[in-house]
């Protein structure tokens, strides 16, 4: 590919090839079975070919198409293994790399945004990109003061391409169903469209990154690179090495997986409390494991990248979330139902049985019940199947619930993070993070001090401390 495809007709044709390609391969598969080949072998080959096409089209187009693919990649844990397997490698590629834009285009953007003498700002600049994402790619360099830096350069026409892709994908949403069985992709596309202008604004991204870098300075667990320079289509930040989370998912040790999962959960809930911002793009390409945690060089810290999409929460996460979660764990069906009605999760015209609502919620929040919980693809698939099966009570109740706009991004980020934890297979002490960082999760006594939560030792999910076991 020599140039980023920008004409709407070209991009539309490429995106249309996805569902049309599925139909063509299905016909090809039928022909193979007619001549006697195993249905299982044919099906496996069909899925692999679809996965290859998915990466090729979404990766080449970058823009909204690649953004959509990256968003899908964190949900592969919810798909049945026979479906997820062929897609996993293709979707994972979208978390880290894409075909680069030509060097001459990169130089043209840098000259336009940094001036004709842009090279004098760098002691070194690598023309070959180190990473490519949905709206820009990253080059490694050395700033004029000697600092190693990451130079993010936005693709020319990225805004137009982003909106065009997402509009086309929205039209194809129903046809794209076979790519992600059991998932309604249209709300995901709509939410991505709502964030387009923010994602393209490197000024807003720089502000969000500076806020996090300042707050997490000298933090023993989380590292955020400082912003060095910011322009309209160029963002220069300190370089950060480390092991990409996608590599930890594929080849990491159990220790690395557990540590990455714990820190990811900690960052999810502590970030809004400490900065008033929620990092809203939690796919594995945006995180690194770095040596040198609290226990020394053999311990790990979490490096966080890409603050292009954030949710602004000046007071932190809404206390209603923690309160509803606590009351659900305590079995307060009537109180939970009343709170959901007040907040708009249950519309006035809808009547629901409070006990049925509790039955719907409890399996989903199982990780918050135990002192430690192991997130697995199997657990995620079980939850997805329960909620997505039209024959199940959970599906019928869930279809009658409403998600207020103020909670849309929080909901997606939480689900995406859980998806990554399941990809990691991490054992996480989630309850401890909720107790420390989630407003409303711990009840307060009249004096304002948080009470020690009461746990039921008969609960099969609960794990007793070693001394009591």
C-alpha cells in the first residue's frame, strides 16, 4: 500500500468486501462439502480465511475501520473458542501494528506542523515507524535535549476517513454479525463515532496525558510518559520501553499475567479518583509491563500509553456504581431496583421483579465477591452466552434494561478491561481495588469512617484467609 486510502468510494468498497467475502466463502465452503470434504475442516478454513481478510482490510484502512477492529479485539474472550481461535491472531495484530504511511508523507506532516527546520528539533529520528494505530503512527527519536521520545504523527485525512469508515460500518452492522457472533456491534460503532473529534485533537490528548503523568509521578505501580511537545497533528512524548501487553497475553509467565491484571484493574479504578479522567481505550496495545516495581527489578510496573480517548469525571466514578454494586453483593434486591429506576437504567414504563434483577446481576459481578478471582475466557464466554441467548431469562431481562448515555463509556471501558483480564487469565484481587478506589462501595458509619465489609464464609465464591482455612 503506497498511500492511506482516503476516497470514500474506495474505503466503502473495501469495507463492503467484508460481509460480501463472508457470503462468497460460505458458497465456496458448500461446494467443498458437496465434493466430500469434512465439514469441520472446511469450517476451520473458512474461519481462517475470514480472519485473514478481517486483518487485511481493517489494518490497511486504519481510521475508523482499524479502531473498530481494535475495539473488537478485546472482546474475543467472549466468543466460543471454535470461533475466537481463528480470529485471535488477526485481531491481536490490530493492537500493535498496521501498514505504515510512506516516509515522504510523514516528513510532509512534520514540516507543515513543526516548520521547515523540524529536523533540528531532533538529534535522531527513525523514518521507520515503531507502531501504527488507527489515526496515527509512532516514530522513535531523540529530542534535541537528549531525551528519547515517541513522535506520534497523525495520518493526513484521518478525520474524514474515521467518520466515513464508522458511517459505513454502521450501515453494514447487521451484515458484520458473522464476524463477531453473539455481539451487537452497532452500539459500539455509535459510541466510537461520538468520540471522533476528541481522538483527533492532540491538544486534548496532551492535556489528559500531562494530568496523568503529573499524578503518577514516582508512583510505584503505574508509569505515564511526560509530554515533550504538542502540535496540531504531531505529539511528542517521552519514549517508554517495556513488554507490550499483547506479548504478555500470548507468552507471559503466570507472575507477569497476574501482575499485569492487578495493575490494570488498579489503574481502571484509581485513575478517575486521582485525575478526574477515565482512560477510555483499554486495548492491550496501549499498555506495557516495565521492570522495577515496588519489590525491585524483578517486580513489574504498568506503563500506560495513548490518552486520545478519555471520559471526564471531575468527581471520579459516580458513587451510584459503587453503591449499587455493594447493595447487589449484600442481596438488597428492592434497594438495587429502586436505584436503577432512579438513575434511568429501568424506564418508567418497564416493570421488573427486583429478585430477577438481582439474579441477572450477581453472576456478572462475581469477581467482586471473592478476595481473589481468576479471570478466564471460559468465565467470559459463560457470561456472554447467558446474556446473549434469547431463550435465557437473563437475555429477556437484559433486553428490557436501559443504559443512560452518561454511563455508556464507563460501561464499555469496564467490559473492555474485563475482556483483557480474561485474555491474560489473570488472578486479581479486585475487591481490594474496589474498596480503595470506588466511591460508594464501602458503607460509611455515622462518623464517616468506612465499615469493614461483612463477607459470608458460606458463599462458595468467597475464599477464606489462609489462617482460617
